C-alpha cells in the first residue's frame, strides 16, 4: 500500500507542477504567448487558461472534497486533449507533443491511484 501512495503522490506532484508551471508560462513566457497567438486564440483566453491551469494544479493537492478534485482532473484532461488538438492545428513539431504526453500519463496515473486510495479509505489531500 505504501508503494501506491508514493506513486500517487509523485504523479500528482508531477501533474500539478506541469499544470501550475504551464499556467505561469502562459502568463510570462514570450515563447508560450507567441505560440498561443499563433494558434489563433485571443489574449484573454490565454489568461483564462493560465488561471484555470494554476487553479487545477492547486486543487489536486488542496484538502478539498473528492468531487472538487474530480472536476480538477476533468478540467486538466480537457486541457491536455486540447493541447494535442491545438498543436495538430498548427502542424506542431513532434517535440511540442512531449509535455502533453507526459501530462496525460501523469494525470492518468494520479487519477487511478486517487481512486485506489479512495476505495481503500486512505484518501490524502
């Protein structure tokens, strides 16, 4: 059981850091700002997406009810799928898909382990 908890915490920390870091990048990184602009999204959407990514990453760790955490997982999944589609729309280089793939894998691992812990009655924040 200890191994599952370690895997859960590591995957959750990874996806939370990717989400929060990506949100910060959308606010402050010239490269990410140019990329979102190239995708055709308006500036306000970039800011909205950044805020939602930061909130989603925080909610994965915050001591919130399970239903709130479920919504955070859902939002981050939509974000990762949207990243794939957006990079495909601009014919993104293969290297641009690395972070969405890593994020998707970590998100799935974290979600599965979250439900394992929830079933075992050892849910952690």
